[in-house]
DNA sequence: TCCTTCTATGCAACTCGTTGCATAGACAAG
DNA sequence: CTTGTCTATGCAACGAGTTGCATAGAAGGA
């Protein structure tokens, strides 16, 4: 399971509350892992019970109080151990591809709108990734000196960018193929 | 849930037993969806109970008897309906990327072997995909005439190939980045 | 004033997916 | 002759992930 480890990495990069973690999972960590707040709160509770992290109550004026979590020495050693274990190469789950092969038993033309919708979603994600890259790494406002953590964040972001670019090109191929099949289907 | 729909598509392409489906999920369907035999048998049972598919007992001499499933008219209409519903653009889950960002809190050099192992796994997959493409679509032995189903299978396979190529290039980038960081880490 | 959004945390129920185990005959290699 | 692999199906238990709901104060817009 990687959610716990993704949380450990994120809290090492910057301590924070469950709510803040949930927002990071919509942004930078979302490049490679997703999680809802319910999942995060549940796992945080378990991780605190196992003393991988500890909580500090932070009172706030205009906003509800929050619990800020930090990684303990034990949590850090748990992460280190996991980093040294091999993991299985990830397996793909692409629901849209199921639909594309299913289109052989339906109307290929009808699927084009759906594929275009997905294309738009990926184009939006790519734009967000590129904006983030300019802001944090390549733009004129970006910090000049990069430590190891930033270099690694950047290479992961480059992976997200490459993924979205590849997906856009493939979806164009899919749309062209569906168009070609349309008339005689 | 797409497993049911992936099974419907696969059984429409070719009726078969749970065991045969499990093997297809290691091959062509595995380009975009994975499932173990336990999952498949369980879902087949449910689908049969809902009359989306029906089973035919096939006695075999040298091998155990099997149940060959086919899609019913109801199953086909369930698939058609699903094809016309929008689905959410897929979300990424890349455990290796968690490790890469985690390497900032450990030894980047130690991660190189693991990344190279993944690179090899993706290179192997790409080779299998390309062999399948030559066999079924682009090679001299491939059937000349392609119907809609084959065109759609091919475009999905092209997606798998593009994904593996993109991943290989990215993993090279990752390895180079880890090497650069090694010395001063 | 009311409606919505944002911050912040959480429970309960459910479905999906994984892991370990079990059965059982056929066949091939050592 | 024993060990391992392949075909073929399945149960049980667990862990991961989703969906719906609930609370509650602050801020901002219609």
C-alpha cells in the first residue's frame, strides 16, 4: 500500500493537517497518486496509532482548529524500509479503452463526443502541470537553486507532463480512427 | 465499475470460460485492464445471476470440463447503455513516483536499481506489444482486411505501445536525475 | 436574508481488489 | 516416481477505495 507512504513523503516535505493533505492530493501529489479526504483521515488515524506520525493541535481564529501532523523517527524509518523494498510495476486501468473496444458493438461515432471530453480534461491537466512547472522550476520567478527534493519533484512532474502529452496524442489517434470507422459502421 | 463491461466486451469478441478470460486479461485486455481469476469468477457468477451472460457446459476429454459464457441480449443492452454514459477521466496511481519523491529523504543512488528493474519490465511489455502488433496488424502474416473491431483493437494497442514508450523515456530521465543527485546526497 | 463556498473533521455502509488456500486430473521433465 | 506445470473452478478473509451523510463556524455574493 502506497497511500501511507505517500502521506509520509508529503508530511516530510511539509507538515500539515488532513485537510491540507487532501488539497495536496488534488495538486502536486495528484500527479501520481489520488486520495479523498475520508481515506486520508482514516489512514492518518491509523498512522498516529502506530506512532508513525504525531499530531499537534493548532488553534485558529477565523477557521476551525486543526491537527498538524509530523513524521516521527519511527515513521521515517518505516518509509526508509519501504523505499528499499521492491514494488511490482504498476498495472494499467483505463476505462476509456474498454469503451473504445466496446464501440465495435455499438456506434463508433457516438463515442467521439465522450473521447473529446476526455481529451479536454487531459489538455486542462497538461496546462495546469505546465503552469506549475513554470512557477516552480523553469520560469523566471522560479527559485534558482534546487535541492535534491526539488529535482525529484521536478522529474516526477515531467513524468506527469509526458503522460498527458502522450495521452493527448493517443486520443487524437482514437478520434481519427472512430471518424474513419463511422460511415460504414 | 468497468470489469463487468470489460468482460462483456471480451465475451462479445469471443465467448469463453472464466479461465480463458483470465488469460485474456494477461494478454490483449491486459493492455488496459487487469483482473485475477478470483475476481473474474466472482463477477461472472454475479453477471450470470443477473442474466447478462449465460453458461454452456462444455465437456472435455483431456482437460477438466469448463463453462463457456456468452453475452445475452440483456447483457448487450447493459453494455450499450454503459457506452452511452459519461465516465470520469481516469486518475493516475504510480507507486514508483511516490518512491522517487521519497528518495529525497533517503539515498537517491539506492533507488536506481529499482528504477532499472521497472524499466526492464516496461521494455519487456513494449516488446510483447510490438510482437502482438506485428502478428495481428502490421506484419506480413497479419490478416489483410480489418473490420471495425480489429481497427479498434489496434488503436487501443497503439495506446499501450505509446504508454510504454513514454514510460521508458521517462524512466531514463529519472535514472539520469538520480545519478546527478547521487554524489552530493 | 438566504444560499453557497471554504475550512476542518469524521462515521457508516458498501463495493472493489488482493492474498492465501483448496481441489483435481493430465502431462512432461528429471 | 516424484515434482512441477497447466487446465479449470472456487471459498474465505482481509484490505483498499468510494459514496453518502453529518457537523459547524466564517465569509461573501445575490
